[in-house]
C-alpha cells in the first residue's frame, strides 16, 4: 500500500491548497495533511476517487499542462488527526492487509 502525502497550511480564507497532485505517480491513496496553528487535520482518497474528482476538483497548476494539479479543501472537509490510524487500518483491512 503506497501513499502520496501532501501538506498545506491553513490559508486566511479557511482553506488548504494541496499542490502538485499527480495521477501519473505510483501510489494507492492520496493523504492530505492540513497544518493549523493549534492542530493537524487530514483527509484521504484512493487514487481512483481522485481521478474521478471525488476528492475535489483537480485544477491544473500551470496553463497548458495536464500533469500536476492542486486540490483545495475547506477546514470543515478535513478530519482530526487522531482519526488517522483508524482510517488507515480501515483501508488496510479493506485491501486484505
């Protein structure tokens, strides 16, 4: 099981911008970690969900290219970091691991 990990700090508008999301890399799940002044939050999706837009709208990082994207998430769309171990266990059991 391979994870692509992206981090972003909480912006003044209350969102995280996770940059350089690539679908051409070898990973199973995208794990996004949001860094706030007093806590860390997360969300994750399997690569198929990301490619279908279920993790959020993929926006091109640069005009004229289709390799790297960004996903913007609101704080309310994220989960407390304390829930991360359980979420990973759920994925591992779902994959037979």
